[in-house]
C-alpha cells in the first residue's frame, strides 16, 4: 500500500506517483544531493536509526540514514553518501556491513557531516563541534514546495561587506563555509602564532581532514568562494611546518598531506580562473611527493599539470601525461588510466591532431570499460561516463566540430549526475557554446538562460567567464532575436542583482 502523503512536506501524492515524494520535493532534493540535507529533529527518532545508534555502529547508522522514509521510497545510493563522507562506494559498503568503526577522528567527522545530534552519540564531540552540531540539529522549519534552503554564498557575501568586519571574522566565516570546524583545526589556522612548536600525528590527521573538507565543499559550491581561503591556509600551514619540529614518521605523513593540500589549492585556482597561480603549487606537490617517495601523489600532481598546461604549452601537457603513466605503471587502476588518456585526448585536440585524439580517446574508453576498483584514489570520483563524454565534447569543440560536440554534451545533460552538480553545469554551458558555434543562437540562448539559477549557486570562475563571453556574443546586434534578448536581459539582471 502506498502512502497518500509526501513524508517530507506532508502534501498529497498523485495516484500515479510511485516515488514516495511530491514533484517539488523531488526537485528540491536533487539540488541537495551534493551534500546531506538538513533533516527535522524527528528524523533521528526513527526506529532503525535509533537501534543503530544504540548498537554504537556508525556503519549501520549510515545504512539506516540512507533507507529513512524521509528520502522517499528509494534509498539514497551508496555512491551519493560515500561522496559526502569522502570515501568510495566499496569502502562505504564495507563500513556498513563490517565491524564497528573505532577511530574517533572518523567517528567525529562523519557524525558532523550527517549532523547527528550530540545527545544520540556514544562518544563526545570536541566542545566547538558540539556547539555546531547543536545548532545544526535545532528544530528547523521544513522547506515547502516553493521554499529554498538558505544559501551559503549569501552568508559569505554578508561576511564580506563593510561595517567593521575584521579579517579574523572573515576568516571564520570562510572557514565555516569550507567545513573546517569539522576538522578540529580551526584554532590552529586562525591563530598560527599560538600553535605548538612540535607537530603530532593527530595534527597531521586534522590537516588531512581539512583537505577532504575543501574537496567536498568544492564539489558542492565551486572554487570561487574557496580559492582565497585555500591559498591562505596553504601559506600558514607551510610556514608552520617549515619552523616546527616532528618525528620522521610524522614528517613523512606531513609531507604527503601538504602535497595533497598544494594539489587541491592548485585545482581551486584553476577552476576559479586564476591559472597562473597554480603551477607553483603543483611543482611543490611534485617535490614533496618525491621527498617521501609517494608515486600516487606525484601522479595526481602530473595529472593536474597536464590540465593546467594544455592550452599554453600542449607539448608539456603531453609530457606530464607520459610521466604520470610511467610513474603509475604496475599499480595504476583503470580509472586513473582513463583520466590520463582523457587528458592526452583533449591536448591532442588542442594541437588539432585528429589521429592522436582518436588514439588517446579509444584508450580512455577501453580503460573506463574495465570498471572501478577498490584501489581507486578518492580524487577519481569524477571520472564517470559523463566525464568521458564531456571530454569528448570539449575535444570536438577544439577540433572545430560543434555538431559532434553538442551530441556529446547533450548526452550528459539528458542523464545528469546527482552528485557532480558543478560538472553538470560546466558541460551544460559547453552545450550552449556548441549550439552558438553551430549558428543555432536561439538554442544557445535558451540553454544558457536555464542555467542562470544554478550558476549562482555553484561558483566557478571558468563557468562564469564562458557564460559572460556567450552573453557578449549573443548580445551583438546582428544576432538579436526574441530568444537572445530574453537571455541577455536575464543574464544582466542576474549579474547586477
């Protein structure tokens, strides 16, 4: 027997609705799949959730969370929740079905990500996290069909206004946005001059958790809001590490963690359209990886270097791919090889080398078909079928074949990823560009206009620049039509709002 009402907003369900949610709530939930939703207090009183909490088994808590009726009749996929937690689907499956987690840092982090109220936990959160969790768990008015949850970028904008806002207060606002409070390292970052002269393994783990938070938040909100903060955090932690003392074991872990932070900072500068700043971070990451003989970190840095240098130095881009393939020989997974061959395919297209493009693209598709692996590095989560199609489309654009590019991008927009929202928006902009290059200005305007609300929520400098260029092209008098005028007006209103 089906429910007559939506479990989220209480509205009546249509007779033919077999999803368990009304259409407005389904739409609202799709927007929130990049991060856990804010659930009502009654969520945690559900029988299976309470039993899992009583058993002190966080894996079972996660499973009960995924199958909660609040999410509708279909459970949340493991891939979605694993993305929130910064692990792979296979790892989450083992956690749900294996022995209880015992590491306090992971228990604390996951409890904060899912916003589990402290009163239900069998372990204590640090004092500052308890305040955050209690605030998150406070009774909230459920968003109805026409309401939207508060936007984090609005909070950030308010913190950047005048009126005596201090640099420290701005830092705390940015840190809250990035979820740094969850890592236990906020005090360390906000006041480095008060930190200890020695570095412990616990502090290294806190920094590693911080990098994971940057990565998770970037996937949800884009790089514009995080780039400056990452640069500042990188500078402070690098300076602290250079002056502090630590054991050999801690030193190796610290070098790997700082290399990870440098790579993430480089990526954020690329996505925020501050590309010239990225090379120094990638060079640093390669150096730190070699200090500790860490080929996995070195390969990641080379993969991003190939992306960075593709347009200005395509020859160097191909050398970076070759270096990464050599370094990963013997241990690299199919998903890693897929990414590297995709990087090469896109670079060959930049060089207008059709045979090189087809050769690299065939290798990428062949590796992708081999499937995912439990040994895949977490950063490879974005290497999906949509990403393969997206790179193919970008290559066709570079090769002057917008019709084939549009087909690739359309395949992505017709099968959207609920998790990689930023990438989905990026390739939707590319579809509008492909339509424009075909001379189909009305389709380009229509596609771009439908993106405007999403672009405001996911801030990427690359996307903003390309959308601005498209507006400039479509706004020229010789291309004026009802559709293009409507887009230009909507774009200008959104930008100046």
